[in-house]
C-alpha cells in the first residue's frame, strides 16, 4: 500500500459508499475488506465512513435548562450584587436570602 492523499481517500470513500449502501451483507464485507486494504483505515472507522452518517449530531448535546428565564435573571442579579462570588458561596448566600 502506498501513500494516499486526503483528496484520493475522499474520492475512494464516495465511490465505495454508494456501492456499500446498496449491497447485501456478503458484498458489504468484501467492499469493506477492499476499502481497508486500499486506504489503511481501521475496519471500524471504515464502516462508519461507508455508512455515511451525515445526519448524526456533531458535538455534545445541549443540557436541559435547570432554571427558567426569570429565575436565571434573579440569580444573575444576586451574583452581580455579591461581587460575582463562586457557585458554592452563592448557594449559601441564596439559602440565607430565602
């Protein structure tokens, strides 16, 4: 196996992806074997590339909001009033305010 440029790898991936998607299980195994031999990718990485999961979300999921907008604004106001103290101490100040 020689050195392949990234553009060549992308071209090979695009060509193999189309064949891989419309093939049955046995043909997929052969296509995958050929693709791994040519590109030098690990088998699992090659499978992920050939499945072509563009719709998969990238990055981390957003956290669920803990406070609504009014509570958030009140906490920011309290945080600013307390000279931006850390969360641990802000929690104690908030408990005393209640």
